[in-house]
C-alpha cells in the first residue's frame, strides 16, 4: 500500500488501529460475534469471512475483488491472477534454479491428496472453522477463548498481529524496507516494530515461578490439560497411559485419555510436546510407553534445535513425563530465541525468576515429576547458553564438560532443512556419529526438496539412510494462510527421520573426530569405497582437554590429497 500518499488524518486513523488492544480486540469481537451466530443456528452471512487475500504465484500481485483467483486446472494447488500468468508459469520458472510449473504439477497433485485428511482433523474440533479458501484463521480461534495477544497471555503469549516476525526473517526484511521509504511508511514501520513486539520466554525472566495450569492456560477448568494432576477430581484424571486402550496415537485418542472435550483449544499449543512424543516413539522409535518399569527406568536426552515460540510454554513439555512412564527425559534447547533470552537477562528480569535461578545454579530451567500412579516419569528442560547453533563444537563441549547432556537424539520442529545453511553441519554430524535425528516441516514438498538436494550435499559422501515422510497425526490443526498455494501447509505438519535409530552405518575409525596424539580429524569424504581425510593439526586447547578450535563449516571441501 502506498502509505506516503495518505492524508495526515488517514495516517493517524491507521496508526490508532495498529495497537495490540485495537488490532486483537477487533478480532476477538468478530470471534464472539461468529460464536453467537453459530449458537443461534442461523445461516452465517456470506460476508463473515476470515480468509486471506490471495497473491499470484507468477506476477506476485494481490488478487482483489472483483478479480477472481485462478487455480491450475490439473493440480489445483497454485493460485494465479489470470490465464496469461498461468500459461507463462507453465514453462517459465519463477526464478533461476527453480523448475517451471509443468515439472512440479504432478507432484503438487500428489500432495493435494493429503488435504481431505488434514481438513477432517480440523473439522473434528468445534472451533475448527474452515474458511472459503480452505485455510484456518488461528487468531480467530484464539479470539473465541480470549487468549489472543502478545505478552501477558500466559502460555498463549507470542509474537502476533500484523508484525508477527517484526525483526526476524522475512518479516524483518519487509519492515525495514517499509521504514526505508520514509514519511508515513516509516511511522507505520516504527509502530509495528514497537507495538507488536514480544520476547519469546518473557515469563521465564519476569516471573518468580512458572505459571500454574490455570493462569497459564487462561481457560475454564474443564478445558485445561492439567500438569498438576492433583488439582483434578478423580473422574477427570488420566489413567496410566499403558492401560489406555489403543494408546495415544492422534488427537482423538489424546483428548479421550486426557478426558477433555474436543471444544478445548489445547491442541493449538500441545502440538509441540506431542510432536516430540510422536517423533521419539513412532518416527525414531527410540522408546515407547511400555519400555520403562519401576525396576528399570529409561533415561533419554533430547536436543531440541531451533526453538523460539516453545520458550513461551516450556511447562507443557511435562506431558512427556505422563506419556512415557518410568522415563527420565532431559531436553536441551538450542536456538536464537534462547540466545536472545539470555542476552535480555543481562540487563533485566527478576533475580528469583526461573531463568536467572537456572543460570545461578547451572541447572534446568524447568523440572516436572509425574505422579507415581501415572508412572512417575520426569522431565528436565535445560537452555543451552554457549551458542544459538547446534554444531560439532557444542557437541564436543557437552560431551566433555556435561556428559549427562550429550544427546540420544536430535529433534527440530518446523526446521526448514532446505532453507538454512546451518543445518548442513547438523545433518553431517548426525550421519557420521549415528545420532538419531528427526524433524517436522510445514510442507511435504519442503522435505522432498531437502531429500533431493540439501541432505545428500550435507552428508558429504556418507552412505544414505532410509528416509520416510509422513503426515504428523499431532500437527497443529488447520491449514496455514499462504497466499499463493493451496497445498497442505501445516504447523508441525510432516515428519522425516533424517537419521534413524536402526540403520547403523560403520564409519572408519580414522574418520571419527578424536583427541589423539597427532591430529584431530574434522571432516571426511567417502569416495567409492575409500575414505580421504581432511585433518587439522591439533590445537593447544585440545591438548588441555578443551574443545578444539573448529574451523567454520566450509561451503566446499578443501582439496584432498
């Protein structure tokens, strides 16, 4: 929108609407109005619609009424503004290095076959409204329960609104570009950047203790999956999960086990810990609820990589202790969000807050023990402070300084394997060291693209593993609102085992980094059946038993001799 062409009074009117109170309040008001219409049984008017403005996948213009969208007649997955753009996209790639639509169309059609199942999961919830464009408006669903906002909304606190990623990723680029236009555009960018900000993990720093169930969930009691089971009447408490008929294998089963009505919006947050549970038990097959016992407890350390929004509701990981009886689970959280939280702790926060206490004691930021009657499982969550990135150096340091925090598996939610170069070292080290590693992604095609390109390149010649992509039964219900495509795009939507537990590949001993008496081997490359090694001379730090000074992960291997 050309904001600099607006009149001063229009600019002021727009700025007055760009506050959390006005923006979120408007959505909450509409959500309650929709609820009243639904309860009345009257037809919902055509103009009550919460879809999105579509954008042409070819020319990138917004498709506004009276113009209608066009979709590829074969795959139904891609949106265009005209027949001209549709025809042009058929043979011309949208940008260099990307295939034209005629190459992608058959694959898109296959992906679209997932859509009925995804829609069915959403529509099984009373709040699961499907818009006319087949998307789901998350803000509207949260508005129904008055849990829509940034800070001070309990477990629901997170970045949101018109600047949900105000100073990170694509949102940050767009905001800075808007500010660079000067004039009214700069004022609007400043308003977005200041009014809709939120520090992920704010409550870990600014509260004396973790939020209890009711102030955390901010829902009526009947809708809350309590971690403090003692607060529940006997008829609302879950049974020992191994006694639950059929097991917890999807949302319907979890709601039955937790004795929650489907009108509870708990799935809109619980998809995070339950996706981790699904990865551990079904994707990587590291364990299952029946493995542990009172006599033989199971220890499991997971590294959760790339966390951001998860920092707002770490207590929800307590669910793993209930789902995995007689397990002692440690979660080590890595990510730029963690780093920002530690940076904020230097100048702000309460000395008695969970974060500052964990820093002082060098211990977990959250701990939970399930009732003995439910298996007495435990969960301890640590935040990794030394680096926002998971890499070989951090793995080395943990193994030598805190071996109890060395990983049994790596997990990344909505990872973006094909989007971020930082994953290459993670993929390589996991393959080389046989560390089970699994991810979720928004889109099936993103995982397929990563399998074709980034994972083979990152393996750097290591033998391939068996990779299987599947729809995650614990994805967050509802299609994300993407303006150019209609293919399934779901938060924690699809799973992939990048390195599974079963397929163990023998790696030549010479290739395994080790502090030996001569050299420290960092990288290696398989060439046919031989292995050529790139070594760096051993550093003084390595002699002292410290982490070696690892070179930056190179964009390409040096010449090998």
